[in-house]
C-alpha cells in the first residue's frame, strides 16, 4: 500500500490531481457498484516552482471535435513526424517548428515528467489586471478608517500597470472618476433603482467612443482603449490621487434615525460594478472587491429592511419560509454573478460586521466567479487586515498568486465521460462527445469558466465510466484525462496549463459476481484479488472530500436531513461493498487500511458546519461552504476533521485524537479547524498560568511550554488564507466551546460515570459519539436487511 | 397751439419740428433748411405743401389753414377745461403744474375758453372748422387747468412712447432680419377695420382702405366725410404724425387716421385742428392698411384736414410734470382715508399715519362705489397693486417689527384679521370690534390698555400696529411649516455647461463673478454675515453636484446621470456657509470653466435641474432660491423635454394662444412641488434660438421668481447687463416660503390675482419667494353693499421667512372711501394703476383667447368707462366732444400703448420667445414699471443748458418731437437708447463720443466713452441714474438718425403709428371717441 500512497502523493505534487480511485473500473456497472464515484480533485494552478513555462504554443490534435493537446501519452512516429492523439486516435502532422524532432530531441511536452506543462501564449493583446474596489461607507468611524488604510496600503501592492477603480456606496452609489486634477469627480446613482447594464453604461458616458480607436492598432474585439475609461486608471498614474481620495472618504452622510439600519445600496453598487466592467473590459481579468459592513438594506438585492426591530433572517426563518427578501435578493445577485462570470470578472466579498451581512444571498457572487469570501467582525481587526494583505501575496517569481478569467477544459478518453464539476466555476455549456448525461455538480459541459483562481483553488471533477460490461477494454489499459486550463496570469500573460493523467483500468474486475452476494464463490477468489487491487488504489482522503463536496453541493438545494441520509446510505453501501465481515455479525466487520479512516471522516463531516446549520447563521454556513468548495485536499480535510495537537511536559507535541478524551488538565491543546485556531489550556495548566509560574525563572520550562503552541499557531496563521480566527482560551473559558463542539463527544453527561474522571472532559451534548456511530454502521453494514 | 407754444419754449423746439416735416416731404433728404422755419407754423406749412403735391390738389389750401387751426385747437382745450369746471380740489392743485409750462398759456387758456368750441372756426379757415371735430379733451372734472396744459402741449416734441417695443429691442431678439415697415402690420389692421367701419359708416367711402387713394383727395374727403364722429382729437400737423409713423422705409405711411370721422367734427368745433390736412393724402395711399383702428377707412377721404393737433390732446408728459410740480414737494401723509397719492412718476416722501404707503399698495380707485350696480355701470376695475416687500427710499423707515410674544399676533377671532389701526376698542378697552367683520373680540389681558376720551387707546402711538399702515409681526412657531422654526434659506447656483454656454464665455464670466458676488448675499439688518448658504450645480445632459465642505482639500463633483428620476446625491457639504468654505468654493469656481472647456455636449435638460434644486432644499429642510443659467431648448431625453414648436403662422389665428401656453403640464406640477418646498426659481436665459420661454418660465413664474433673457449672449457686449442684473438679483432681499392673504371689509372681496405666484385655493397667494420688485395685483368685486361712512378697508398680510430665517408677518392696511356718486369714483381714480391692471388682465387673457378678442375687450372696456363718465358725470355738451375725466385723460394714450405692445400686436421681428418673455415680465410689474414700460421716457439731452443738473423734462414719444440737431435718451425700463440727430453740433459729438463727426459715431455702440467734460459726465450720470431706478439693467444702444438701428428705436415712439399696425395716439383717440359715441347713442 505504501506504493499507492507514494504514487498518489507524487501525482498530487506533479499534477495537482487526486483521484478517488486510482485504478478505474472497466465498466459502467462496476463503477456504479463502487459507490464512491470516479472523480478527482484538481488544483489547476498548483504551484510548481520546478516548472518553467514554455514559451510557445501547444500543438493541437487536428480533429475539430477533439483538439487535444500533444502530451507524453501520445504515440509519436518520429520518422514520419506524426503523432497519434491518445484521445481520438487521430494521426497528426507535427507543425513545421517541430522539424528537428527525434527520439533524442523531444519537445518538453512529450517527456513523461511533463505530464503537466505550461505554455505562454504570445499572441493577442496583453490586458492589464483590473481591481475595482466597491466600498461600503456605512461604517463606524474607526472601521472605515481601518478599511481606508487597508485600501491605501493595497495600492502599493498592486502591479503598477494594473487598473484600479473605486465605487463607494451607502444610501447612494458613487462611481469615482480617477483621472481628474483639482477636483474629485464621481457619478452618483440612486441606491434604490435597478439599472440595466445599458443604462449604467449610458449614465457613465461609456457608450460614446470618447476617444477614437487609434488606427495604428487594429481594433480587436477584446481590446478597449484604456483611456476610454475614466473610472479605471493605471495604479502608477493615480495612486496619489486615489490615496487622497480614499483619505477623504467620509462616512455616508445621510442621517440614520434611531432604531434604523443605515440605508445600504449594496445590490446596486455591485450591479454598477459589474455593468462598468462589462462595458469597458469584457473578457479581461478583473476583480471586483466588495467591502461591506452590513447587510444591504435597500434597493434590489436588499436582504433586510432598515427597521432594526426586524432582525435579519435566520435559518429558522428560512425553514419557515419567512425570509421575505431572500429569494428576490438571491435572484438579483445570481444574475449579477452570471454576468460577471460571463465576462471573466470575479467578485470578492469582504464582509465585516457583528451581525449577518447577507452572504447567504450574495454567495453566488463569489462562488460562481471564483472570488473570495471573507467574513469578519470588523475591518479594524488583524483577521481582515492580514487576510486582505495576503490576497496580494506573491509567488517565488514575484507574481501575484492569482489568475483570472480561466477556462478549464477536460478531455477524456473514450471510456469516461464527464459528469460535472464542483468548485468556484460556472459552466460554459460546451457539449461534446465526452459529456455525460448524468450530472454530478455543475454538469452538462466539458468546459467551465473560473474567473478567479489561485494556486490552491481546487475543483472536484466527477466522471462516469461508460464502457459497457460486455465490451471491456483489455486489462491493463489506460484511461486518460487531459485538463487544459487557459488563464490570464497575473503577469498579464495568457497561459495554458495542460495536465494529462492516465490510470490503469481493470478489465472485468468482478466477472462472476452478482448483485448482493458477498459469499465466497469460485470467482470470488479471483474477484477478491481484483477487489484488493481496487481497494488498494482507493484514495480515501480524496474520496472523503469529493463525497463531501457532493454532499455540500446537495445541501445548497436540499433539506439538511436528506443530505445526511444520503451520505449515510452511501457510507453503508461502501462498507457493505468493501468491508470484510460475516453477515449479521457486527463484530466481524473489518475495513482495509485504505478505507479505515473514511467512516471517521464521514462522522466528522456529518457534524461539520457544512452540513449542520445549528448554531450557525445562514451567512456563516454560506461562508464555510464557500471555502470548502474551493480549498485543496489538505485544507478540506482539516475542515472536515480538525487537527488537534497536544502539548505537555511528557514529551514533544503530538497529534491526538479529536476526542473529548484528549482534553486533559495537564495538556495544552492546539486545534486547527481551518477557520479557527484554538489554543486551549487544560485546567491545571491554566491554574499554573494564573499563578504566574511562567514568570518565575525556575519554571522557565513552563514558559516554553506555553509558548510552543503559540509559535505553532503563528506558523499556521502565516500560511492560511483566509486568516483563521485565533482563539486563546482555557479550561472553563467561554471560548472553549469552539473546541468542545468539534471533538468527538466520547464522554458526555450521559456516559460520564462509565468512563471515569481522569480520562478527559465530558461534553454536554446529546450528539452521538464516534463509537456509537461506528457501532451503528457496522450493524447496518452487516445486516442483510438493508 | 401755436400761440401758446410759441411763446415760451418755442424757439428751441420749434426748430426741430420743422425739421421733421422736412423729412417727410423730402423723405429725409430734404430740407435741412427746414430748421430755418422761423415759426413753427411755418415749418408745418412747409411740409404740407410737399405732401399735397403728391396727392391731388385739394389739400394745399388747407395747409395754411391748418396752422391757424392748431391754435384754435388750443383754444378749445381751454374751453374744455372751463367746461368741466373746476372740480375737486385735488385737481385744482394740479393746476399749478400746468403753469410752469407755459405760464403764459395759462392765461390764455382761460381766455380762450371763451373762444372755444365755437371758435374753432375763428382762427382757422373755414375748412378748418369744418374738419375738426370737436373733441374736447377735457379733464372732466376740474381738470381745467391741466388740460390747458395739454393743450399747449409743450410745443416740443415729446415723445412718449410706450406700447410696442421693438422687438428687437432689448429682450434681444434674435438676429432675424427685421422686417421693415409695414408688411406685418397690415393684418392687424384688418382686424381693426371692422370696428372702424362700424363707426365710420357714415363716413364717405370710408372703408376703402388701403389702396385708397381716396385719401388723397383731401378735398373730397372733406366734403365727403360727413362723418359724424366728432371726436377725435385730431391733430394738426399731420405731418408730424406721419413722420413718426412712417419711419423708415415706407414712404408713405398711412396716415393715421381719423380723418374719416372728422367730418363730423369739423362742423362742430374747432376747425382749428383741422389743419392737418395735407399729409393724409399721402398716407392714405401707401399705407392705407396700416392705419390703426379702422380709422383709416374713413379717413382718407375725409380729410386731410382734419387731424387733431397732437399737441392738443392730453399729454402724458404734461400730466407727469404737473403732478411732479404740484405734489413732489410735500410729503404724502397717509392719515386721510381715500386720498389719491401722487403719480408714480413723482418723487415724494411718504409719512405713514395709518395707511400703507402707495409704495406698497396702489389702487385703481380710492373711492369705491358702494354697490355692485354702480361698479358695473362704471366698469372701472377695482384693483389694488400690492408690492408687499417694496423697497423704500432711505428717508423712509422700514416697517417696525412687533413682537406679541408667545401668543402670537393679536387677531380677530372670526375673520382672523390682524390687529390694525382701524380696529375699534370698546368697553373701556376690554374688547375690540373687528373693522373687517364687525366681530367683537376680547382683548387679552396682557394687551389691555385704557382708552382716552376719544375712545382711542392711550398707547396707540406706542404701538405700530395701532398707528401705522404697515408693520411686521414676529411669527410664532404656529406660523411655521411643520411647526418648526425655519432654517436660514439657501441659494443654489445651477449652471448650464453645455457647449453653447462654454463657447459664449458665459460660464467663465459667471464663475469669476460669483467669487466676489458671494460676499454680497442678502443679510438681515446689521448682521455681519449672511445666513444664506450656497450650493452649486452644473449640468448639461446630466447634473453635476459639488461638495464644497470646508474640510475638503478640493471640491468634489458628483455626477447624476439618472435625470429621469432625479435625486440629490449628497447632503453634507452641498449647502455651505460661504465664509467657511471659501477656499473650496473659489477652487471650484476656478475649476468649472476648465473642466468643461472641451465639452462637446450640446444637449441640455431643464426640469430635472429644477427638480434637483428643489430636492436639495427639501433634503436640507429649508427654503431657498435657485439661480438657473440656461442656454438652450431642453431636448435631451428627460422629464420636461421640449420640442421646438415655434410657429409664426399661428399669429393672428385662434391658435395663437398656444404660443403662450406651456408645452407640457410637467412644469406646473414641478412648480407646485417647488412652492410647497419654498423653492423660488430665478431663470437666466442665454438663448441663441428658440428656447420656449413660455414653457421654461412656468416654474419661475409660479414660484415668484424672475426670468432674465439675454439673446445671443456675447461676453463683450452683454456682460455688463448680465452681471449687473445678476448682482442685483443675488443681493436683493427676498422673503421665502410666503403666503399672502388679502382681507377686506364686508361688501367687497378679493376675487382675482395676478402676478408671479401659485394659488392652491382661492384666497391664499403662495409665493415660494418674494422680492422687493414683485407685485401682486388683486381685483375686488362687490358681494354686498359698502357703507359710505365706514369706507372700505384692505388688509394685506404676508407671512414669510426672512433671509436670516426669521418667520414674520408683514401687514399693510389701507382704508378707501366709498361713494354713491359715480363722479366721486371718477375723481379718485389712478390711470397708471388702471393700466397696470388692464395690461395684466389682457396679458393673462392671451393665454386663453385669441389676441384680437383680448384687444377688443380692452377697447370696449375703456370705451365703457369713458362713456359712463360722459353720461353720468360730465356736464352736458355736444356729442361731438370727447370729454375725458381728469383722472383718466391719459387712459386712451396709455391703453393704446398696451394694445400695440408686442404681446398684443407683434411686429414681424418679434419672436415668440420675446412675447412670452414680456408677457410674464409684465405680470409682476409694479405701477411705475408698467407706466414707463408702456409709455417710454424720452429725454432731450442737449436742450437745456449743460450746467443744469436736473433731469431734463421729457418729451412725448413721437418722432415729430425729435429734432435732428439734438440728442435724446429713451428708456422704458428694459431698453435704453441714445438717439443722435444727424445735424448735431460737432462739439457735442466730440464731447460725448470722442469722435469728430456724426458719421464717425459707431452705430449700436453700447458704452459711452468716459470723457472729461461736462456734457459727457452729465449724460453718463443721467444714464446711470436711470439704470439705478430700474430693477433691470438697461443696455445702452446708440442710434444714429437715419441709421438701420433707428427702426428699432422708432418702435418705442408710441404716439406714432407703429410698423406692426398699432395706431397712433391721435388715431386711437378718434377711434375711442367713436366708440364712446356709439355707446352713448
């Protein structure tokens, strides 16, 4: 098994791909029996410091319906200068530039180690990056001040030739013109009126060609004379202006009567931002960065009225169908998100408020466009400040870790079809022979648009095995998948990253098996060996994340309990399929190593905020789900099952079970849930700390002990995006709830006496513990009734 | 006349006259020599011949005759006077006035009387007699003297012109070519004709009109014209008239005509007038049509001879002079009920002793008929022209402010009238009886005071509200909108920055000016700094608001493109205190012209701009004023979008009224909202072409604002005028968010209102803004009997917010007499006020009726008024005599001016916008303004010695009064001309213009060079003085005799026939006489 682990890891490092099954079933029937679909997690822009992009363009298969890119899996006839497409088997001539090709002189794309390769496209105009700030001014003074400072700071981080724009909103929406001297100019819109893109462009004076296109440059459809947009200007030109402008930003001046929320026209502001970019820079990478300090309270997209006495919708209201504005607002933002996505613009939302801000309604803006969603309490917190700063972090080449306007195209060999994708993308509705009828996630297409990408953005891509049971491919055949990602690099280059992967397929893995029979037969032995092979190639981590994505995807549209039931059923079926057990004998149940962690992931997934809304506001749920749908495997696993480290005098820090039994008085715990970093001092430790031992020279080791988790936490904080909430608490502290709610409640008030005092802290909950969960699972798995 | 004239003044004047004649004859070329004519007569005669020649023979003889005739005419007057007999004392007073003119005359007059009527014959030749009809113009009542004055007519030419303006004039007409002469005119005439015909029937051949050669034959006419109507004051020297009328192009101006009627007259009285003769012929032919009221028809034939002597008919100049001399010296004390104040043209001081000063209220009559029957019979409109916030001369104290404390001003419980000097305290002062509704009210304890033995409160003289006609109360919070004391008002400057505005240099000029002008915002009393806040908006197709908050380093501009749904994008920083935000404002005003320097935007919006200003005030919860600077027809897609609907073909059709009506109702709706918010709109227009003033001015009109129009604005030429109007407009004291209510004694009731305001019910006049120039005219009707003893009371209460944001009530009280005798009514009328009312009435009428109907109505009403007088008040006399009440003797001449004004009788070159502009301008004019507007002032500059510093006496507005060796100044409140005669002495030219000869003077010059000599200083001083008197800056236009521009100038010579068909004074008078006779018979 070690080999498989290595294989998986290697593949991930090289290609950024993790399949749920690394050996593929050879027929549709077999695939369906395997419960967990054949799918992969793809990180299209995984950082590859060792992969310099090649400065030429890829060679395409000449079959118009295929257009796959030359890759190491292709058969090449060096003599004839021909290559055979490994997807459609079309034979293609090499282009003239490849005249010198030979076995010893291969282009990079033919070398096996370049299963992932990046091309730079030299043609076409270079479009600058665009950053459009959309800023709420209905903030408290210090919040606004902090936000202004962050924004001013960000100007220095932007590439000098990128374009920036500024829209502010409160009761009205102002689009600031940046190029004027001596007077600051802005266009003002009523916050209550929905405008069409055409109207917005008319009103901003964008429809008239302000400057005739210079004849020297052939006008291309994509190309816009930059000068034409007074609202988007190169940073290096106007950073002084803009800094002053930001400095002079005032809180929304309209009076807010007692008992009212400020009127906030977020819906119109976003609409104008989208309309502005749509009119000026369609199909050019752009980020709309929305900073808001409260819910939209008027106009299209309003989430709550301005009466403070009417609270913003809760999950309870939504279940009761009591959220008046939700549907309409959601529709508004969906429309905007789709328009933005169609133009390749991504929308970020930075929402900082103590109450909800309407992320539930607005989530599509980020989810469909690949933007970030950041939720905080205030702009005046390091959580926001550092998160925001981190957006502009740079890679080893000094480029931003962001890419724009990407299209991901997936090509499959004949045995596979594409069922769909789940991630920060929208469908481009490109049908083709390799698109399946059955949809999982966003399906019905072989291409998706991902308007904003960073090196960790990860999509789950689901496949369907289509080869028929009676027409299998020869055993040991290899199925292949090619991922082609076109994108605008932050250096403004257009690039194409191509990843071509292949996996073994097993022919007739289970020839003699029939449905529902687990009993050994003659074929069993045979099947058993095959099965073992398949089992061994199971990537339970990837599978857990992929299943979780499916679950979360469903949860967006279905009732929570239904999703949980579905997940349970899948888990039981999987255990039935791959468990070793005697019928009706739960105690005999065993899972192989490659499956052993999977039920536990599912257990924690069921308890996770992605599927449980209890204790979370709709906004929080939306935010958690947002991040879950775009993070890579490692982060996703942390989200599903937080990591817990224990620090003590007994030895070096060690990971411990995420279990209440790990909460001991003489331990310091460090929990990372992705969204929170919790440092928890056990009872004794806390007492010592209060007594001040750490300040006594003779207890310096205690000081070190206290410091250790802090240092580790810092390390995580440094690397994580978005910045997690950092919680420092202790036994009995109110914030300890963050820890208590995550750990497996192996000890509760119900079984407390059975377990004895020493072993850990009881959790006051009625939730089932992992133990109980597993017991039930075993029982159900071995039961022939279900 | 000759006689009289000749005596004193003649010499100077005389000369000129001759000259004119000369013109006619020779058609200008002529006779320079004319000057030579020793005596006036001579002059006339001279010309005559000329005329006659053209025409047939008959005339010649006449000419000679005429001269004499003229004299005779005088005589008549005299008589007339006599007849009328001395009437009221007041009138008597006027006598003196007349004297000045020719004291000599006076005597003669008297003597003449005897002569009079009959004598027409004597002096003149037989013919004369025959011709002349008798018209007497006699001051009805006592007017004697005055009349005589008229008679004399100061020999000189007085030009008084009123009436039609030349379009081109000041309002700026567009560049169109000016029509010449008559063309346009004819149509009108036609319409007129009918009337004429009516009377003329008898006249022989009368109707022939135009072609009519008929006229020529004087002879015939004579005979023929048996017409009956006696009246007209025909004029003697026809020539003179003619000249005036003819003016430019047309050779033969139609004679004005009366002649036709004259026949009748002749018989009767003064042949003297008759002389007119010769000229007529000429006219007849050429112009026939033009003649005004129908007169023509007849005229031709009749007679040439018959013209009335213009000097014989009532002269406005004389009346004004008389009044000045009689009443200018002593203060007018308002203590006595029903006193007729001095004329508006007289400088006098007012002492408030219980009635409002005539500066605040003037009535058409100070003695009201007790019953509605009488009122109906007399047809004299009962109206008051009220200027509640009128500015007072420095010598007069502005109204005292009274504070009645928390309970607010003391009022009658029933009718809500405010405490005033006429309230009767009874029961030892514990109660008071309301003088309006007779309700008995308790006196609140804190207001109690004992009465003295006359029943007067002992503190009456300590309390303005008990002793004065005008005073103010401090309003309590109950009088405020939303029961909240108002915030200080705000001014918003809204500047068109479209291509036209930028190109003409307007924007730059304006911004530069505003920088300094902002220091002169109106402030109250001794306040150190104005409480008024300011805001700025610029616009073309979209609006730009500016944030000029003092804390900003630079102004912020906020563009609102959503003109379909206007809103105000900012609250804080839009309206600011000038001193606090000075640097930001200055920076803004520097930027604006730069920012738009390269604009290509030509389209503008209009309604959204007003909407925006109004919303801004609403958001700031204050009243205020918008200053809009606008250039073009708002054709951009937005509410209130207009299309060009200017259609000259509509003139003289039933649809003509649509030209005065707004295109869309949107502006009325908007105006209503503005009024509700106390948002007054002042509009400055700078059009290069049609902008639809009728529609654009709706909002200013309904919100109590003003409209200023500068056609084809060019910085070099018009900056002075614009800036000075702007300065005055910005600096003037304004009351905001005002409501005016006029209460009256039981028996009469305010029924109709004219002016710039809005009314949402029938009694309250709502004014978003009201300044010291705006006038509200109120008409009263009887709803019951009035009591002769108690008289009739008016109380005008104006609730307004001062520029410092203080809520106040200004009260004006006026007590009038009531009469049971019509004669009392006629004795206490004021013609200027009457004309003011009638003009406003007519100008409103054109919105709903065809212009012709409106004109007919005016004529009929005037005829009825005069006929009623003749029937009921005048001493019996021949039907052929025209007898006018002393107080109304100028009614015909003034009314004629109204009738021929551009609104009612447009010339070809008058644009639709001009008419609409004037129409709305007149609506809120006060009496003094309408007076000079309709009958312009014509001042000879070189007649009196240079050292003489007083304003020279005016002359009548007629071309025949101009002498080509002199320089004249003409003004009507909007226009200012300097007319230079062709043979002015070189020295004068040099000292005034700094050039050596007449030919070197630039025609159309608008600024006189500053030269260091007496004449130049005097003239410039005079011009400045005139400008200071008027609420709008009058741009000077230098007109040279015989120059193209002279056309323009002649338009203002209102006693002459106008090119657009307006009748000459003489003709009109004849026509009026005919009408009256018809009514009487």
